[in-house]
C-alpha cells in the first residue's frame, strides 16, 4: 500500500517586483535634454535631483517632460525622434526646432538637466514631468512651476490654489542665476513632491 500523500506547506504569494530598471538601455536618446536649440537666446535650464524617501539621490531614474511653447501652443515639432530612413538609426534632434518634449536620465549623482524655452501657457508657467524610477510600479506625474520666488508670482492656478502652502512649495521650481531653475523631486517621505492622478 502506498504511503499517504502529505499536503504541502501553505505557500505565501510571491510579492510583486518592479522590472528593471532598464531605462538606460533603450529609452534615453542622444540630446534628449535639448528641447530648444542650443543657441536660442531665450533658452532656460531646469535642473535638480530625484530623491528617495531618505533624501538619497536616485542614479537610475528617467524623466519625461512636456510643455507648451513660448506662444502657448501645445503642438511641438517632430524634431526629437528623427530616424534615418535607410538604416532606421537615430539621427538626433535637428537643432533648429522647439519640440516641446524631452527625455532625460539622472546621472550617477541623481541629477538631471533640461534645456528648453519658457512655457507660454495661461496662468503660471509650468513644465509637466513624468517620473520613472526603481521601486515604482507605476510612473508618477507632477509639474514644475517656474517662478521668480516672489510672493504672488505663482498667479492663479486651480492645482496650486487647491494645496496648502507647504505642499504647494513642492511644485515650485526656484529661480537661480543665468536663466536657470532648480526643481528637486522627492518620491516619498518628508517634503514629498505632489503627484497627480489622471482618470
């Protein structure tokens, strides 16, 4: 007679895990940070760090940026992802057109930099940001509002007006010298950046 089959131990479900991050292998493209032509006289820089809940920089995050053009138009030109019709290889940006879109990986110190033109959208100017990073099962959306830091420079904006002052501050990119703005993104913890949910 065969021995009775013992029931196996009850196994707990395997927790979910993020895939990657593999952003550095396929998604960034050369000069992804150059949304505006390099020699444009009105060009600005937006830069900062992507930080985790302990305030440590994340060296392998990927950021995408969208914005209105200086005239308020949301129609950028297709100068970002031009392909060689023969080889299919990436030709790079054409260096002339404002595209309204950029994709930037953080460096080994968790820093990023984007070079663009001031957005001309109604109300306080802002650049939309999408964050991909390790530990995130879903990407995050936020905004970087460009201000000069003076009281009332944010103007009237439904999103900003709906937030308490300390939360609103996480969306404000602070003005620095030489047409540069600083915008750090904290994924969680104290000073966590306000993230948006689209339905």
